[in-house]
C-alpha cells in the first residue's frame, strides 16, 4: 500500500480541467492508497460553513468519502484558502483535520508535514491577516455571515492572492527558503519535510550520512504533481 500527498488544487468549478483530473486521480488510487495526505488549499475558498454554501465541491467531497469508506485514511492540513473546515467536511469525507503543522512517523521516518504558509517568517502583513482570520473570534463569526457576502470576500481575496503571488515570486527565492527551512527541521532530527503553498514541484535528497528528504508538492493548477511514499521511498510524479 502507498501513501499519497497532494495540495494546492484551488478547486473552483466541477467542469475545470484541474477539478476533473483530480477527481479522476482520487478514483484511481482507491485500491492502492493506505493514506491520502492533503496539505491544504484543495479548494479556492472554504471556511467552515453550512453545506449548502459549497454545492460545487460535492463531487470531490463524495470521492473523498468513497476513498475513506474503502479504507484509505485521509489527513487534511488546513491551508490559507481553506480553514475552519468544520464538522460537515470531516463527516462527509472521513478526514482527520490538522490546523497546524504536525510530525508523523511514516514507514520508520520522522516526517514534518505542513501547508507552508508560515515558512516565510518575514511576511508580517500576512501573519497579521492569518491571525485575524484564524482566531477563535473569527471562527465564531464566520457561520453568521451570509454565504453571498463570504463569496464576495473570497473573490476579492483570490484576486489579491494572485497579484501578490507574482510579486512574491520576484521578491523571494522560494527554493532557497524551502531548503533553509528543511535544514532547520533536519537539525531537529526530522528525516523528511513535506510542504505545499509555494506551487513548486521539488524533490531534494541529501545523502551525506543519513538520508534527508525535502518534498515540495507543486500544485494541481499548472503542474498536476503529487508525492508518493512506498516502503519508505519518496517520489514526486506528474499526473496523468
């Protein structure tokens, strides 16, 4: 059996290419997947809400539910586009939800998993926004905001995110940042670092002494990449 890792699909409409490809991928791994790790931003926008607010996500939710019913364990890390996932999401998909980074023991390896939106410590504006959106008061407020207003906010945030992403690409050396972050985790005795958020498909293995691995998952928008672990061996693939 295998462990799969995906992230950053930013799903919108069931007729979109990335939506259709991801739906097919999920249906194909049901016989081989021991665990599916989703490292955030599977959706362009999801904040814990009544299910009627997300009918366009039902095809993917049902496919995740089938995977879970078939015996695949689903682990979901909240991203910066999907958080406060709520009871409905966990009940329909069978997923275990983590709001923050976590360390797992996988195939005998100590693995640090995260979405990755907190890796750049000097993004002070984002860190303030994250606190405002993710604290307990906000979590209590979101359920009473009408869905139409939330979706308008989501569209505004999505446009700003794309604009800022281009600016950040020119400002930051993402690969170097990821390598430095992984090195910090390795000094804390982690064997593997798996992250998302940066939309960079990257697999780096350090073989001097004990093998250490950095896996950046890329995305399901332009790269259609996913990670795989089998018997302790980690690989990065393009789909299909």
